[in-house]
C-alpha cells in the first residue's frame, strides 16, 4: 500500500515573505505560492494512486463502507469496485464516495491525522479542478442520472474529513491515556 506523504512542505526560505512593492520579492512570493499549489496537485495525484491500489475487489469496498459508515444515495446500486477505482472519472456518482472512502482509508488504516486528510482533500480538489473543463465547479447531478463537477466537493467527502478528525482525536486520547497509565506509580 502506498503511504501518502501529506506533510506541509517546508518554506523555501526562513525569511518572511517580502513586501508586495518589492518586484523581485513579489516574484519570489508568487513562485513560493505556485510551488505550494504544485505540491497540493501532487498530493491529489498521490491520492488517486492510493485509490487505484486500494480498490482491488468487492471485499475492500464492502469493508470500507461498513467500517466507515460512509455511503451516499448518489452512488448507483450497480456501481462496483471498478467504478470506485476510477476515482474522479466516475460520472455516475461513485467518484465522491470513492474520494471519501480513500480519505477514510488514509485516516483509519494509514494513521493520517485529520489535518493531513484535509490537506489531501484540498489536493484532490485542486487536482480535479486542473483536469476538469470548468475549474471550481461543485459536485452536482447533471439531471440525466450522472454527476459532474469536482468530486472532492461532494458532501460525503466533507463527512469523511470530519470522521478523520474524530479518528485522529481518538488516537490522541488513547496515546494520552497510555502515557498516563505508564507514568502512574507502580505499587
């Protein structure tokens, strides 16, 4: 399984961003911003790769749906793991759920934090915006049984991000409890 590196990249300089009137400094600030966007695009591409490696059969789809509780009525009943594996390319409503289940997998099985999952969602949104015909479109029904827009903006994806934060908080609480038990005086 691919471990997704979603840590925020280090700044290219420890210096604060230059004042906007500095022409060369402004160019540097713009380059830093473009580099951050490129990093986010790469995170989105990595999430797509994780999705392709994740959905290998019907048992994986069933397990992720059962353990996460994430499911949407917009995904047709006939959609199988192949449809989920196509990630953002599924026009039949499965793309939003595929993104959500991939984020859940990264949080639950790979141990990524809620903040890292938010960054991955942002990366997927940017990646899909760059691949789409009309950037910035929200995920919505096309009125003919299909869906269009950016699947990273589907409501189920935001539920997956909330779930990732909850899992992250539970892990942190277990770690605190474990430290408290080990720090307690032994009698």
